[in-house]
C-alpha cells in the first residue's frame, strides 16, 4: 500500500478521497453512538458536510465521461446531495425511521458501493491499495 498515486493526483481528487475516507471512519463511530444525543447530532452534521464535499468535489473530476464532462458518478453525486437534504429534513422533523433509512442508504450507496468502484484496476485507489 502506497499513498504516492493519491499524492500525485490533482488536489480535487485528493480532497475527494480524503473526505470520503474520513466519512467512512466517522460513519463507524456515529453508528456506535447512542442516537439522538448531542454528540450524534454534532458528528452527524460533520458527516453531512463531508459527504456534501465528496459529492460536490466529484463535479471537478471528469475521468469517466458519458455526456460532455459528466459521467455516472455525477448522477450519484446529485442523488447524494438530494438524499443528504432529505436525511437532515427527516431528522429535523423527528422522523427517525426515514432519517435512518436515508442515511443508511447513503452509507451503502455513496460510500460502500461507490467506494468499491474506486478499487477497480486503473483507478487511483486501486493503485494506492494494490500497487501500480
């Protein structure tokens, strides 16, 4: 494992990866916390900001293009931003079930599944984890 390929990447790619990795770590911590407490809410806001940074930064990463500068990851980024809004709205409206469902869907779709695709050969994170 070597972070050299990531350090050689453009700044926006580094920011994107750093925020995604930090969000994964924070996810594990938040899921272990007692829900509804101040710490859960505070860290939850931090997680939402990190996920928004991941989604927004993707619009400046244009390696896989389908329509102009946009590719399938950009559609996921739009869905992520909408889901973040919905998850926060559900929490603020005290709809715990909806909040939990949306946030867990984001963890699965935007972190686990999308993160898995970053490990495909030819991708920067593949080179980081498995070598060039």
